[in-house]
C-alpha cells in the first residue's frame, strides 16, 4: 500500500500510513521501509529519513542491498 501511494505520487499519504502502522504496532519489513524511504526522498524530508534509519536499526530490520541503496538514494537526493 505504501509503495502504491509512492508510485502514485501521494507521498504524504504513504508517510501517514506508515505512522498509523507504527501507532498500531504493525511491524514493517524491508519492502515497507523502502517505500517509506522513497517517500522521504521524493519529499526531500531528510529529518524523517534520518529517523527512519534509526528506526530500521532499532527494530532489527535487515539492511539488504536494496534497502541500503534506498537509504543511500535518500541521503544523496535530500
């Protein structure tokens, strides 16, 4: 759903959905985090992107190559 919002250009809705998931204690996976990072990149929201990096580390989400590339892309473009 988050990736769909991002692909449709609804970046704010993607981030809002992620915040709602967090509030409901729904645990995201790497694919979810890639969508959230993509939304941060498109919105040029470096502060939230940094928070996402911390969230990934604190919640033990595996940083595979694709997620690492999404993180790098966010930092370069923000």
